[in-house]
C-alpha cells in the first residue's frame, strides 16, 4: 500500500522559501504568478493490508514525527 | 488557476532524508514501513486563463529554476 | 566577499526533521546522540568591498526574504 | 560535545534552491550578489568524551545516513 503525505505550512505562517521562488520567477519574467507556497511530500510504501490500520498509523507518524503541528498541516492520501 | 508541481529524486538517486525518516519510523516501532521517499511540492497560484499557456510556462519554470533535472523528476498538475 | 548565513529554528520551536534524524541515528546504533537540530546554511558570494554595507545588506536579505523571523534565528558571518 | 556538520552540493551539481534565492535577491534589488549556494547544517549534541571516537562516529553517520555522497560533500566540526 502506498501513502502520500503532504505537509505544508498553515495559513498565515510565513514561507520564505515560497517567497524566494516567487521573486525568482518574477525576475525570470513569469509575471503571471500570484503566489507560491512550498510543501513537503512524504511517500511511504507500507506493508499493511488493513486500510483503517494504515490510516491510523500514518496519523500517528505525522503527529509524533513528521509534522510540526504548531506551524504545519498534513494531509494523508492512500494511493493504492 | 492553481498548479501543483511535485519534484522528487529520480529512481536510483539516494535519498538520505527519506532514509532518515524510514529509520526514525522504525525506531518508533512502525515496523510496517518498506520505504520512504521525500519530495518537494510547489503550489503556484497563476493568473492565467489559457491552460495550454499555463502548462508551457510551468514546464519552463521547472526546467529553468525549480528542478535540478539531472537528479530530479517533476510532475505538473493543474488543479482548477 | 563571501558571507555565510546560518538560519535555524528558535529555541522551543519543534524540529521534526531533526527529530527524525535523531531517531534514525538511534536505530543505526549511534546511542551517544543527545539531540539533533537541523539548520539551513546560505552561502552568498557578494560583490561588495565595504564590509559595513555588506552586513547591512545581508541583514535586510534575512529580514525581507531568507528567514521566517517568527520561528527562525539567523547568524551572519563574513568569511573573507 | 557539540558537533556541526555542513552538507552541501558538490561543485558542479546544480542548486535550484540557491538559484531561486539568487533571482529573488536580484528582484529585490540586491544587485551585488554573484552567487548563492544552499547547504544543510546538522547540529548534533553528542554524549562522548573521546574526540577521536566522536569524529569517527560522525563520519559514519554522514556516510551511512546524513549525506548523499554521490552529489554532496560534508564537513565535520567539533565545537566543544
């Protein structure tokens, strides 16, 4: 089973890396960019057939290790 | 128009950050994890109605700035 | 003139990446690790002879773009 | 004992994040920037009195986990 976890900064938290990319795109004459946010994607190959168990494990992984829940949100998607 | 670009290491390129997360999950007793890969996700809000123009711009952004195409692949998705 | 800027999370801000590396090192039997913090290092080659001007520019770069000063500290070092 | 490990891309390896920051600084009118490289800094607090043992452990950590030695260099410094 493959899971994809997207971890991004919460609304309102400044994102200097996204800002840098935005400015860089502007200086390369991509003038149609309104905003850029950068997130982290963690792709996990999981040896687990029970989807409920997988989801509950993935939530624990995010809460205990992967995300800084003070400033970051996470989204979990089971791909197959 | 919102675009999501996923940029990950090509197959075969070592991913120390993914490896670190894998080991960390193991040491936290998540024994069902086979592998972990870490990718970057860039979310771009684009002021562009022409989807073809948007795609062609996004490809140029990846090639010229966002991805290191020697070691990374990118995938572009227009969300809305 | 070369400048090195170190940007790290402030004391008290959680560092999931550092935590992941710590757990990973433990699971690889490096049992003598007390803690791990991960920071970003930005190395800038600057065409500037006036060291005072360089420092004031570098501070502006950090404040305006490079650091998220709500959660990150920065340190600037002029190398040569 | 505190150790600081700097991990950066080898000469010649493209650095899209550094390039993005460079462009961003230019678009913010910092015209005196010649180049920008981004590195990772890992700060490890180590419970180890023997400096030789510490160094040999830190080299193993870099080789086995922290660095992708195909594209990255690392430097180890014992701070105290």
